[in-house]
C-alpha cells in the first residue's frame, strides 16, 4: 500500500517561491526547481556585500542554498558533511518551470554532473542576462532543453508548455512505478495560458493522479484582501471575480492611458519578459510614439529577437571604458539622444529601470508620467520602493502602476478563486499546497483531501489512506 517513491521538500512550502522538491524512486531522482525565496528585506548581495569564492558553502550555512546530497561539485563543498555529485550513485535531474529567480536562482551552482532542464528560450535570455551582469551566479556552461517526454531512470516526466512565448512556462507530470504526481509551477489563466491550463487539467483528471503539488501565491493576505473585496468567501471560479481584470483589459486600458497622455511617458518592465517588451513596442506603435530602451534590455532583446531597437545610453557609463555588451548594443541599434527626447517629449515612450532612477531628475521640468509595470521594485514591501517614490516626487513625475485602475486590478498569477477552480478540475486524490503563505487556508478552502508537508521531512504515499506518511526508513 505504501509507495517506494519518496517525496521531500527542502524549501518553498510557505514562502513566495524557493520550492525545491525531490521525487525519488530507488536510484532515480528528479528535483523540481532550484530557486530562492522572494524576500526583498533580506537581499544580502545588494552590491554592498561581495560574493566569496566559498559562495556555495556560505549559501548553505545561510540556508539560501539547499543542503542536498549529490548536487554540488566536490571542490565547492569541501569540509561540509555533504555527498558530492561526483560521489553520488543516484541518477539526478533538475527541472525548471520558468525563468523567475524564485524558481531558478541556484541553477548555476549545480555540478555539471547533474542535468538541469531549462527551456531553450530561457537559456537564450539567461545567457544574455549573464552577459550584462544580471544573470545568476553560475559555474555551469550548459543546460538541456525541456523535452515533451523523458525518462530519468525509473521516473517518467511529461512537460506541459503553458505559455510558449517569451522564456516559456512549464508544469510537470511525474510518474513512477507506484505514484502519479503533478507539479504546477506558477499557475496563470491569462492570455494563451488559459486554454492550455484547461487542457492540462483535463489530462490530469483522466489520469486520476495521486498527488497535486499546487502553488498558492494568490493566498497572500494582501492579494486576498483585494480579490475578496466584493465577496464574503473564496469560491472556485475560472473567470476573474469582480474587481479583477483580464490581461486583455489590462492591455486595452494601458493603451488608452498612453494615447490620452500629453507629455513624456517613462515605463519599466521585468527584463526577462520578452512578451512584455513586445507589448510596450505595440503600445508605442499604436500611439505613434517612438519606444526607447536602455542598453541592457536592448542587448537581451537583440539576442532573443535578432532585431535592432532605439536605445538611449544613461549617464552611468564611462565613455572610455564601455563594457563589451554596450559596444555590441551601439553597433546593433540606433542611438537616441536625451536632448532630442526632452525637446519632443510627446513623441517618446522611454524605459527606465530602478538602477537608473537618477535619470528621472533630468525630466523634472517636463510633464512626465512614470508607468510602473512588472519591474523592480515591485511594491511597498520592497525597501527600494521608497527610493523610487522619493525620486519621482523630487522630479515632479506622475506615478501610475498599470495593474491598478478604477475598473479593477490585474494579477499575473491565478487568483485564489482560479486556484480553487483548478484544484477541483484536476481532482487529485491528495493536495499538497506549496509556494503559499497561507497553506491551510488554501487547503481548507479547496474542500480537497490535503496534507501539509514539513520541510526536510521525507514522505511516502499510502494508497489505502490517500495520505502521506513519514518515511521511517529514511
């Protein structure tokens, strides 16, 4: 009745991201994700603290890197009570759902003896990020593209590409000789993800899976306060509830905002999101404005789309000491002078990232609006957000977060109601909430059979009771 398959969570159960989940069957092992917890209040390497050569050991001591046998090179874990990848007899592979740091930040420190699966699109973006100095700390020089199906020893993996655009977003169905499990990654029903998540849920229901490991970002108290503003309780719903808008409405509303503004418009976005960059290009084209990127973003876009763009160089580079990526940007794109933008502000839509916020001071005598999209700092909970608002106030620039509006708010993750809809549709025998600050609330709201795992505890599944049990043989 009890499985030989063993399940262990090393992190990420009650936090935003940082899920590291191990599924092991005898000498075969797969690990779902290798990210870090999103915690802007503890950002050790913020530019003031240098990484040491013992970065991996430091991270293990600080609990920012998981202490797991068989993942790291022997030379990187010297003097630690840990089995190296070279010494391990277990066949191990790691799978990454998408290119957000809370899902993949630690992938670069995994030994080359361990296969790490990352979509080809994500590999292109990550390499470009590393070229401009914004990638992960990395000792690796290769990743494997995510296949539709693959066997890792005795473990079968089927991938679902839920968003084929940008870096691509995946979830994974995992089957061993005695267990069927699905790992959701981040759930979204926005845009193209919607039809794909419906197909995925239908597949999983027909498979009659044993375990659903489901994310619950939208159960953040601050998010729930907004999405339950007009409702007394959380109920399953695929459609957005009152007060929540769709991605289509977000794009329409943002275009209207840009079209109606008379003055210079600045914007930010998450530079990993190629589809977001494309949206801003469309906004500019539809409004008759010229879109101007910063050099780092342009470099990433050049590598991904193989096209040239308009670029303005911030006053942060030393002219006689340009980094290699900037030299390439200058050769591959068209430069726009800031004086031209200031002379004709109505004609431009200009990117501004947090690292270049002092550039905002140059626009203090021009009517300017700053449209905050998905770029850092994300909100009030990030200490850097106060700096951004202070600079905007000093420069007399109007601030608007495009996710917020009179007709509702947009959420990039599935909202709580949509999570409950998905859980009901899949109808797994057992629900394991993860990536969720209020796991018990999610579980009880779902009305499903559930189990709240503990980190660093190894479990087996009991087919008779449909529950997990601590593995006493571990």
